[in-house]
C-alpha cells in the first residue's frame, strides 16, 4: 500500500467514524420534533416529550438497536418521518434509518412499520 493510499484510508476512517456505533442517548433525551413527509414534501409536524407513549417506544427502539450501525458518506432525501432533537436527526426511510449526529452519518436496517407510532 502506498503512503498516499494509506493517508486516504485514514482520512475516510476519520471522516466516516470507522463504523463506530453511535451514542443513541440523544434519541431519548428531552422533547423531539417529529416531521411527516409524503413524496419528499412536509405534511405535518409535532412534538413528542417524555413521558409519552411515543417517546417511550422510540427509547425502546433505540435500546434494541444499539449495534449494527454503519458509517455513511451519502446524504438522503427525507423519508417518511424525521425525528429531530438536540444535536441529531433520525431520517426514517422505507427500508432503513439514517442518523446524523455529531457531524457523522450512520445507517441502520429497519422497517418503516417499526415507526408507525410516530404518526399523529
């Protein structure tokens, strides 16, 4: 491996976080803004705060999905729902989720149906 290729690999690992698992505690702290989209256009918006059934269900999902995240360099159009909190946003797509947190993006397999509780 050339020195140039090695530097490129180091840069990619630092930029993408080398697939470290993200800290999901932000997903369950404080009030969260939930936005619903249809055909990539904003349809509705609401806030969920603890204690609430929706907040508890999102916390349970985060607890079940602490691992299996992969770093991503891609950007994604809004999916069905987007959850925004302090320092993060979780973009829920039909076949997965994208977590943007602390300047890094992570993807995780998930079913859109796992998040039906977010609809008003």
